[in-house]
C-alpha cells in the first residue's frame, strides 16, 4: 500500500479500542504497518484484522504497559515480525481516567494506577524503543496527554498531574533525542472513547456541557480527528516539530 507512511512500522499502545484504535487505523491508512499493543487479544485482534483489511501488516501483541517486560516484549515482537520500528504512540491509560475525585479523600491507589499507565509506561516505551527509533533517521515518539495536563482540573486533579508530567517528559526527551533525529511530541485530544462513554452514562449533563464549551460543537472522532494528527506527526511533514503538545479538542482549550 502506498502512502506517506509507506514502509514504516508503528507500535500503538492501548490500540484495542477508542482513541488508540483510531490512531492505529489512521496510521495504517497512511501506509504504515502497525502493531496493536492491547491488554487483551479479544480487543486487539479485531483491530489488527481491520488494519490488514487496509492492505498493510497488522499484528496484535498482548501488552500491559505498566510492566516493563511486557513493553520490551512488544517492541521486540514488532522488530522481529515487521522488520523494524519507526513510530511509537503511547496511548494506553487507566480505565478510571474519567473518575471524578477530590484530593482530600481520593484513594491513593488511583495515583499509583495513573502513574503506572502514564509516567512509568511512557518511560518503558521510550527506553525500549529508542535503540530502534534512533536508527531510522525518522524516529517518532508520540505520547497521548490531555488538556487537563495543561490547564489543570478541579474534577480530576491526579489525572491532570500525570498528564502534565508526560508533557514535561516529552519536552525533555525532545531535547535529549534531537541529535539522534528522533522527534517527541504529545497529543491532547477530546474524542469519543469507552472511558468517555462511561462518563457520559454516569453524568447525562456532561455531553451538552462539553459540546457547549467546544467551539466546533462536537466530540472528536478517534480516527479522522485524532488519528490524522498522529499520522501527520509520524510523517516527514512534521520532521521539524518536536517537544510540542498538539491540542485537538475542537477549540475548547485555546491557551497555547
């Protein structure tokens, strides 16, 4: 399959559903072979099949991103089965991302869970992937963060904190890895996802509130609104962009 990412290999964590699935499909549509790193094969395998239906290689590797050995195994499987690694997108996060909490009474286990899937997992992905990304002359690391990590959140302060930490890591790695021709950027989306769907069910007033706050008046589509930006950052056209956070949430945050 020809396309701007033809001949490149991508690994996307949390790609079995939601935004991760959308990003994986968008990368495949641009021509990249994609490894779907999902906690469960029953969600990851169907996405890998969708990728193959688009004319490129799609492979599912069961991966718990909070475990370093799992991430290392996923990277090794990518290189062994698809011949290399050019693009890593770390999207996976706790299923409790949208759980409202107050600092005064929040369960500290939530902090541990968020830290493991955001910061520790970002570190695992970066360390495991760097030897391969640095050897391609077009290496890309993309971390999925959140507008909450930029402007803070009274509703989900722990979530906002770890998402802000991911942005700091991306900026630091962009400086460290620049001489290696590897770019590191963040995406901060607002899009339909299983976690958001659960929040909308729990709070029927949330959707109209989000849409009213968003100038474009709608929630984002994981593949076409978010995945397309990931595909751009993964391509040659974004080769001079690094250390940045692209906020793609319909304009509800305009503070950058």
